[in-house]
């Protein structure tokens, strides 16, 4: 990110780009719950059903084969972004920075002086600022709840006084914590309490994007102090790498503006690594290993999602009805099937025994059953078979078929002899 050539007027500042990026990410986070695909939120975790709705796909939290790779992929993505861009996340994308920037912008608009995170002004103006912080905190709390309850249902139930107490409590807690942060801590949270800065120092890589004062050009520094005055956390970037630096680039802009008046380029800059090797510094073993692992997990997750059956089937032995003997040397095993329609349309399904012998029969509500889109169904059924003298369980394959008999999924069950054959 270099400035304009000498003599071409105003230097190239990154502040407007950072502000635009913050607005883009903020509007995305706020608007995502309002967007829908197939009648479901673009991104929402439904707690009653423990299901994550994400970009038209449905991920049951209990389906570890899908949910665990998703969590691992997000963790690897976080690690990769941290290795590549370091604390640029803090200065450009972190909600804490965005909210505090917005509060400080409003404070300046109403005539409050802001210097290194400290605000001073008349009491009336400070009261107006506190009201602004309260409103912003309520929006943050509501936005979080929208990722669990659809916004339309949220506002409807809130207006009728029927919003669940857990949602109300969550809204109150998040809004209160956010207000305490904006009213009391602000930049102090980044400097003293945020764990990400400490975490990032462990993961710093030779190619990590860094904002720094270039020592080889220190003789050009005119000691004007503009970089220190512009810093939101009040540090002096000339002192070298500091954990309090959030890589927001305000010092870079301040230095460029001052040096531009002297027909010179700024001394502070972003670079991948401290040696100035450029983006190619990211081509190292650690970045490659994390990147390859992320690609592998995402590829496997995509394959699993696109090829999974439209109906999920789990079968358990009925705990209330034990296997029993009936007339004509027959035994009956009782089961309960739990089915989930993963698709976005209603399905007609039936239960069938695969390659069944003449001595096997299936009874219960196993014929065509309609299961609504994204809904669950429980079916209690029984399998009748001929009694045998063997004590070994007998494997039987049960499948879920559509109306035409096409298999959708299947599972293997085991028939056992009753403990009392004379029952």
C-alpha cells in the first residue's frame, strides 16, 4: 500500500477504505438474518431443533459427521486469516473496533473532544452520547438474537409480549455488556483485556501482515508526533511492535499527510513480514499446511453435503416393548424409527425390508407416510420372524423408500430371541 507519486497532490489514504470495509461487514452482519433461501434464514441456529441453517443447507448439530467438519473448517479459517493478516482483523473487521469508531464519530459530531480514547465535553452532550450508546447496544443485542429467532417472528412476539424469556434475557445481557463496554471501556478493552492480541503474538509468522515504522527510514522522521496523536490506543508506533497496536492504519495516514507537505512518502507502512518481501512471504510451510488442511476439510464437507441422503434415519429398539413369542412359533421385535426430512420439499416415504425371506413381515405405520420439509417423524413398528434355536442376533436390512420404491437410505437391525420363549 504505497502513497501516490511525489508532487501529485493529496496522498493516498487508507482511512476511507477502512471505513467502507467496516460499513460493508456491519451491514452484512445486520442483514444476514433478514435474508432467506427456501423460506429459511440464510444463517440461523434453531435451538429447539438444534439445527444450523446456513446458505440453503441444513446441518443438525447432532449430526457430528457434518457439524464437526464445519467447526474444524471455521477454526482453520480463523487460523489462516490470523497467520496472513495478523491484527489487521482488529483494526478493520472487529465489531469492537467498529462500534467504538462509531461512538467516537458520533461524539465528535455533537462536539465532544476525543483523544486516545478519552472523551471530554459538556454534560448534556455526554448524556446524548450515552443515549446513543444505549440504542446501539440494544441493536447489537437484538442482532445476536436474530441469529436464533427470525427477525419477523422476533418483532411480532416482542410487540405482543410473547418473546421467550431466554431471548429477552439474552437481549438484556448482551445489551448491558455492550453498553458497559461502549460507555466505560472502549479502547481499554483492546489494550488490556482482549485475548486476541495475546493469541496473535503466538501465531505471528514471518509473512504476517504488519503495520510498522520502518527503521531504515528513521532519519526522515521529523518528530511531529502526528502518528501518536492519531493512534486510537495512544501508543507510539516508533517504539516497535506493541501488543496494543490494532493495525488500523490511522498513524500511516497521519504520517503520509505530514510527509506529503514535504513532498515525501510516509515512513509508516503495511508489509507482509518485517523484511518487505511482499505477499510472497506468505508462501511458507506453516501457511501451506494450514491452507491445505482447510481445503481438504472444506472439500470433504462439500462432498458430504451434496451427496447425503434426503432423509436421515435412526432406529432404536423400543425400550417399552421387549421381544416376545406369539403363536405358530413366531417372535416379534419392536423398534422405533426417527426420520428427518433434510430436503426443502415434503416427501412420501415408506419402510421396507430388503431381501426379506418369507418368514419376515413388517407391521405398523410403514406404508406411505408424508413427512414435511425440514421436519422430523417418529414411527413405531414391529418385525415378525420365525423362532429359531440360535441365540445369535439375526441381521435384517431396513430401508426408507420413496413412493416408487426407490431407496433413500437404509440401516441394519438385529432381531433377537425373547428371554422367555414361552411368554
